C-alpha cells in the first residue's frame, strides 16, 4: 500500500467509509487523529527515551522484569530462527526488556523494536503495545493496520499482563520486521504471547502470595499441576486477595461481572464463585489424584483444582509449635518469625541466661516478657521496672532499696523480684552512673541497698527491653559495653506490626479480648481491613489496639467499616521518617491503595501516613496515572 492509499484509507475510516480493518484498529485510528492529533502524512521516527528515563522505567518495573525474564527467554527460544523480536513494555508503553538478534540491532532500533522505545498510542499511533494498553486485550497490528507509515512493514502482536489486583501492569509484544502478507499468519504468535503472559502472571501471583492459600484451576486435569489456566490467592478467611487475569475472567463470567472491574472480585469470599470454602482446600492438594480434584463454579460448570498451602504452614513449622507453652503460643497467629521467636523464648525461659528484647515501641515486648515468666517453673513474682519513668535521682533507691534513718532497710524492686523475673523495660534510658551498680548486681547476684553494708543475695531471671540502638549507644559512650554484654546474653528481636503475616489474626484477637463484655461479636469489612493493612503503624500493636477501641465505639453495628476507623496517629509522617521505619518498597502496593481510595490523593496519603506531596512524587516515579 502506498502512502497516498494509506492516508486515503484513514480518511475513509474517519468519515465512516467501508474498510477491511477490524474494530480495534478502527477505534485506534480515530483516537490517533481526534484525540492525539497525529498526522498520517508525516511519518515519525521511532521514539527512544533517554538513558536516564529508561533507567527510571526499568527501576519501576524491576520486580516484574525479574519475574518475566525466564518466561521471555523460554519464548525467545521457541521462536529462535524466525526473526522475531520480544519486547516487554511497562504500562506507559516504554520497552523495559528486549530480546532480539544483535546482528540486526541498527535496523531494529530504527523500527522501534528496541530497549527504551516508547510505543504509547499517543506517540506511535496505532500499534500493538499502544492498542493493548488502551483496550486491555491481546491484539495483532499487522503491517498497514499501523497508523504511522514508519511502522507499516511491521507485524506486531501483544498481550496484556495484569497484576494480582486485576490492573494492567505491562505488555508483552512479539514483532517481525517483515512478515507474510496475510494477517492470519500471526495466529501462532498470538497464542504464544498469550500463553507467556498467563505464565508470567501466575509466577507473579505465586511470588507475592507465598504466605497465603493459592487455588490454581484448569479445565484439563492433565495440565493442572504443570501449567494451570488460572489462579487466585486467598486469605485465612477464604476471601480473594489476588488473581491472574484468566481467573478474573472465569470468576467474572460465573457471576456475570465485567472482568475489567477486578475490584469486584478482590475481597469476595471463595464461596461466591465456587461451591467451596477455605476448609475444603486441603482436599485439593497433590495428595489426591488430579482427576479427583473436581471443583464446581456457582454457574454449574466444572473445573479441576490444585490448592497450595501457605509457605509458612509447612509440617516443619507445625512441629515447631508442638510443645510450646500456651502463654507463648497466644502471642501470634501464623506468623513464621513470631513462631520461631516463641520457640527460642521457650528454651530460654528456665535458663539463668539474661534476655534482651529488641523491637520498636508498642510491638509487645512486655507481653512477651510476661509470657516467658509464665512459662517458667514455679509461681514466683514478676516485677516490671520502667527505667524511663523513674526519676533520675531516685533510680538507685528504687532498684536497690535504702536504709532509713531508723536503720530499717526498705526493699528495692530487685529484691522484690527475688526468685522470680525482673523485667527492665526501656533499659537504654537508665542513667550511666547507675549502670555500674546494675552491672555489679548481674555479675555477683547481690543487691546492696543505699546506706547499707550488708549485700542481699538475690536470684532473678533478668529480662530487659529497648527500642533504642544499644550498640550505637555503646559506641557513643552513653551505655556501658560490659553491661550491654551482660544483658544481651540472648537477644530476641520482635518484628514490627507492618512486617507481621498474622495481621488478620491480631485484629480478631484484639477485638475478641477488648469486647469480651460486649453482647456483640465485632468484625471488619474487607475495605476496613485493607485500610488498616496499608497503614504504617509507627505505634505497632499498641496503636492497633487504640485504633480498634475507637472503631468499636464509633460503630453502630457489629460490622466495623471505613467510616468507623480513626485517622492514623501521625498522618504527616515525613518521608525521611517513613524510610527509617519501613523499607522503600512499601509503596509497591500504591496503585492498590489509590484504587481503594478512588484515586483520592489526600485519602491515600492518610492511609499511608505520609504527605500528599510524597504520594504525588511516588506516583510520578512509579508512572501511575488516574484512570480516565
């Protein structure tokens, strides 16, 4: 087709004339002229972003690139020798990964089939990547289907890649510089790219949902365990946490939902779509033959299911919990880090070794110390000392006691704990001059009251706790290094709330304990639960308890919803503080938060505990844009 014929055909399309183009191409051509103002008479060279911009796009897509690369390599081997080029483009249309023949590098770069090429429809016109982003569907743009004359020799086939929330994440494209004339010649390419996109989505879901139940399903039992069609991830209550695109389509079809609205599936119970509950999943593991794992959708259709248990729910973890004292088991749900910590605590409970508990404020260090004490043999006293609350001038007297003017000795807290447990909370705040006396007590096991010459023999289990960096204080000379090594005979580090895998369990336990006298049994809606999960929690469990207390007071029913939740305690937490308390990748789910908040920046900022400007900067860095 000549340039004049190409332009005439575009004009015919825009004027409503007859064309052999399919509806996707027709709509795209109309957008190119009417929405983007592109000129079909002016061929445009391929748009390649700068090295700096490419680095930004690749950094934003680093996780996806890592997950997709093996699939791309496999696909490229399948088409080796047929001159195909593979492109992985982000949601903005910029190529962030690329496989092609290095011998044709210059020609591929000129055609835009290269790393850093921008295939957004507003720049490149009608093209596979741009049309795929615009429609969310797989598409082949073959030769003269392209709007721009520069691209008419190409044949490009693209398939969308969706994230676990059903939102477009990337596009996988397979292209040829020259191809046979019939468009049907690219049917096999379309099947290959669709299959690869499906596997990338599945790999992403499995990587992100290791700590959750995953249900994989397929119409053919032979491929269920090795190459399933679709998969969903479920929380402990059986609600959908994530899904592949094919799963969204199957579930949406069963419930007559538009698959483009993934938020209508996320948070829904498994039983809404399948004749299954979370309790049925253990019967769908590989322990049973594949052909016996039949599952039924609510519309009456049948498939085959393969359930994969949470990564931390292994037999090793279960055996690790066996024999733990009930007081220690009650500290957590199914969080593997806490379970390992509890097992260590159980072994240390009856030993004379001092224990140092480390962790942010509010993580539950005193509760752990009480659980260790309760698991010890005998019913001796537990004495808790808040070192930061003691008046500096009276610390020694409080700890060691004193001798009055009448000669009578008043017992200190250390002697009060004799035979039991002494819990020294916020040990980092104890004055330097008192540290030497505490060291002597730990070394010799004797407490000497002020004004007395007669030491008192004391045997206690010493547990200390701090949220401060004692090692740094030792380096600065504000904490004695010999006392530090005495206290840190064994160190247990408690994870912050934002790192816990048993958040739902914690919420339910707190609600149960705090409302034991209430006639109602309280629970959170899915929206309220997701709201709390996306908060930063600088006050950890203590802050969560306060938040739920307020929510119970505000709720008119037993169901706690978004409007019942108080705002975060520190809504203006700076980005520097955020980085200090949370890994930089905590914004990885920013798009999910924005979607839940209806793309209201102020509300999303409150959820994350940051300023609106921080959210705007992160959106720009991640390439997130409000949907039209």
